[in-house]
C-alpha cells in the first residue's frame, strides 16, 4: 500500500469539504416525506412543528410564526370536521388524515423544497426519522388531551341537564 505524500496539494473534494466546515455545519432539515409522516401520526400540528423548525433553520422567522398559526388553525378545523361528520360518514376518519398528510407534504415541497434540495446537494442530510416519529407521537397525545379538555368543557358548561 503506497503511503500518501504529505506535500501533495489537496484535491477539489477536500477543498469543498474544508469550505463547508469553515462556514459551519449544514442544517439538518426535515424532508417533505418526514413532514407527511408526522402529520399522519400527530395531526397538522406535527406538520407545522416540523415546517416551523425548517423555517427557523433557514432563517425565515416570519414564515416560522405563520407556520405555527396555520398548523393550529388546521388542527382545529380537522377536529371540527371529524367531530361533525364522523357519525354520518365514518370513512372520513381514514380519508381526512391521509389528505392532510399529503397536503402537508406538498406544501413543504412548495415552500421549502428548493432550500432542502440545495442543502442536500451541498452534502446535508435529513433529520432523524426517529425524531419525526417522536414528534408525531407527542403531537398525537397533545391532540388527545386537547380533545378531552374541549369535551370536558362542553359537558360541564355547554350541555344543559335534562
């Protein structure tokens, strides 16, 4: 095995790696498919959480705040639609989560896809799938707690005794 020459100039790939290290590590962004999985498990709230994290890492603070607001509003809308329509159309319990998961994936592609591809082309990697799964599960339980609280308030204050 030949020994490397310590006086040989570095290759172009070594120069690119050195430049990347000088400007700091690349952000680990969530891919559109990761956002869709989190949404499917944990409601639109999970999708907005991951999209807001991407916006924050990309330095887009305004979009990060808007993402939180839109995610909370979409989660509320989904709960209202499912609560009103679940008795007459039970198929909506399966169709609506798939629809908002696919919508979250496409919205992520539209709003962040170019930046995600740019980071990947520069050697960046996606965030951990286990972290995505964890966010989805946490948002699922947060959603359950919110539904239980709204139901308790409705029973205590809005429903009159017979």
